[in-house]
C-alpha cells in the first residue's frame, strides 16, 4: 500500500529527487492519475491499468475507452489523452496509412481526378490535428456559388470524422486558376462558420489541368 512507502519513494518525490527516468511505468501513471479509488491506492490502480493496457495500447485509446477504466473519470481521461497526444507529437508518431497534407501541393496530389473533370467539383479534405488526411468527400458537382455550397454539408462530415481542420478545393475546367467572386464568397462564408465551430478552413485550392492556386498563398484568405 502507498501509505507504507517512505516519502522519498513516493512517485512525485522520487521524480523530483532522482528524475523521471528513475520511475517505473506504473509510478509515472500514478503521477498522472493522482488518486486511487475506494479500497485501492493510486499505485494499485496504475498497475491494474498498465496490466490491462500496455503502454503502446494506451496511446491508441480514445476518450470513451479511457473513461470506462475504473478510477478514471472524465477529468483524468482528458489529462491522460492530452499527455498521450503530446508524447505522440513529440516523437512524431504518425499513422503511416494517413497521407500528410502539409501544403497545397500535398492536397493537389490527392485531387488528381479534378484536373480532367469536365464540370466543377467541390471537394473537402478533412484533416486531423497533425494535418493527416482523415477523409476526402465531394460536396457538389456543377457551377460553384455560395447558394450551392451549404456549410451544413461541409461541416457535418468534419464533425463526424472529428476533424481538426478542413482544406477545400475545386477545379476550373476552363484552365484559369484565378478565383471568381463566387469562389471568394464561398471561402469567406465557410471560414466564418469554421470559426464558430472551432474547425479551421486552412486553405482553398483551385485545380486546373496544368496547375493550381492556393488562395492562402495568394493572400486571398
């Protein structure tokens, strides 16, 4: 039991005195979850968690799964998820099955079918917090204008996919990359809705047969 451990061997004090590398996995977990449950101290709870979920599996858990662990309520679940995510970002852990969309060129690589399309296609790329592509969806086909592109259709999928941001794109069959007034109006409207929802529209890319334009790079947005 934790009450039988000397003060210098308590996880927090041990970390301060000897450094984090001196702590065992369950001691590190104990610092994160802070308290135990009725009949079990924090070290016992930590050991049980790690027995059920080894460290690599822990990093893959979501909020619902972590919240089901006895002794882990919503607040502790959020703390754990935040620490896991920081760890993955620091180590640049990525799902290699998800393409990275770091710039307009990366987006265009996912939109090659638009280059030869005879009609205008409006497409949304849904990204996670690490700018990895979660999903690509065609929102509309036809002339692009503000009345045809409704924010509800764009952001519904963003919410469904838990997207952190969206990159929107469409093609110009004419071959002219310059944005029209409707292009700019649609972009402005979607960015405003995105601000309200907390889902950023990071760029609007116009694709043609022989090139592309990023409205962000051209300071249109």
